[in-house]
């Protein structure tokens, strides 16, 4: 028994009056995943699922209204959408869509079959049909997650949840749109989301192309490549025996949205019989070679020192470690443009005017204000950054094994300048 039937159980949900008036009733207990409560509901002759989004949906009202007025087979049938009261004054977004079978989701197919080129090739017709239908509908998924893509026995794909859709003004444009609501949204799970979405909260039509590439890569490799490997050119394209698969992944996974394949190019590539018949792939050679990843990891360690420590430095048990890490950071700063600030921090600590955690916060905001919150969210699209990173990678490859003194020197000289967007002397 549930709330709309007079129950007072703990897992209550009051259906909106408009749904009750249409005969909908809750018929089971909810399943919660990624901040979404999915309730089974039914009315005579129809089963559906009520998706309640605790953190809100990313789909705007015009997109929902379009699907209500113009249903499309590629998307689960939409019965209603709006907001409801979850109790205690908490308002949440909801959508009522046709029920789906979890055993038919693409995630289950990927989990229950072996990764191979054959499996990836078998996915191409479904991906082609999915993309063609999305373009025809005018409504695009912001990203594709195997947990919301249903695969039929004949290989056709469709989307079962509608909380992450949008209608671009120009579906052929490569222009990005800023979306502040993307920040911390559980509806954008890494690694299915394009780099520009996670790094800059920006969305473009070809963001969908990236998600399609990650689905294809999952079928091929068993899991999608990490954003680190993508940004550093570390995907083993040469190990793929199928030129078709290699070209499709090169076109769809390129980290810079403006150089990634467009929707039309991706559709052309999915329908081609050979790599030669596909559009040209972006120039992955411009990115850092995967073998230079050591250099980037080395530089990243310096940033992680602050990031990993700050949330815990006020706890007495961690103060010794805080002082030790702070000393390492100040020693590192002696070889940089912040030598004077490092000396100031030492003097502050010596006089006992402020605690170690105050100094760490000061370092974060004064010495490193331009740093991303996490190393993985770095944006390599800046031309100066790109040129500097390529130069760093090339220099790092000249010494085998890598000379870490040289890498540190390079890091301090031009990698830092690249990330801050400032020329270095």
C-alpha cells in the first residue's frame, strides 16, 4: 500500500492531483540510482514509471512539451512532467514515462557479452539509427549512459529516461552553450559526458557525438577510455585491427568539441562501409603522446598536494602531515615565481601568527587562484596551452627513462604558464 492509497509507510509519495485524476496509482516500491527515484505506476491498460529527480532535471520545458506533442519512437513515451512535493516542503522534478525492462538496457548487454571488435561492429547499426532519429526529432540527449539506453533483440536502441535532453537552436552548429545547471548534476556521469561539459559547463551538438564514441569504445575495450587518456592521446588506435572502428573512435572522441566530428559527420561515418569513405579524423597527433603521460602525472602531483589535504588539515591528527606537506609545497615554490610568497608563508608560520591550515588556504587562493578544482578538469583548448603541452611532451620523450629533474624544470618553466594562460620568461 502507498500514500495515494491511504498508507502511512515510510516510503510514501503523494502523486500530483493531475496524475491521480488520470487514473495513475503507485504499484510498487521505488528503486533509487544516481539521485533518481523510479516508482512503478499503473492505470488500467498501461504500466509506467515515475522518475523523481531530487536534484532537478536538465531538460527544459520546451523539450518536454515537444515530446508530449510529437512523440518519437527513439524516446520512451512521455505521459506527463512537472514538479511534486516529496514532503517536508521539498519540491522535486518528475517525469512519467512508459515502463522499461532493466534486463534489456545496454548496460546489461555490455556486462553479459565479451568485449571485442565484433561486438563493437554489431553496435554500429543501432548507434546509427539512434543518432538519425535524434537528429530527426530535433531533441538531443546531453549525454548517453548505458543505464538509460535500451537495446532490443534486433539491435535497435532507444532512450528510456528523458531528464537530460535539449533542443539546440541550430543542430548543425559547433557553438557551445553555457549551462550553469550542469555543475554537480548527478545526471552527467563520467566518463559518458563530453570533456567540455565537465570542464567548462558548456554544451554543443557534438557533445552527443562524444557519448556515442564512448558507448562504442565500451563495446570494443570493455570499458570507456578515461578522460586523461583521451586528452593526452593515449587511446591505442593502432591496436584496433578494424580501420572502420579506429576512424569512428578518432572522429568521435576528440577532446576539443570544435574539432570533433559534427552530428552529420558522425552519421556519415556510422553509415560508411570503409574508413576511406568516412570524413577525415581530427589531428590526434597534436595532442600529447600517451607515453608522455608520466610528465603530466608528475606535474599533477603538485596540485593534488593541496587538493587532497585541505579537507582534513583542521583535524589535529593530520596536523603533522599538514606541516610536512606545507614544507614540501614551500620548497617547490622556491623554484617558481612565488619564491617571495613562500618566504612570507614561512615567516608567518615561524611567528605563529596563523595555523598551517590558514597558510594552506592562503596558498590555494593567492598562489594558485587559476588552478582547476581537479587535475582531470583541465581544459587543453587554449592555443598557448596546447602548444606548450606539445612542447613539453616532445622534450620529455627525448630522455629515456624520463629525467624527473628535467620534467620539473619544464613544468615550472612553461607548463605552469600554459595552464595560467600567461607567457613565461
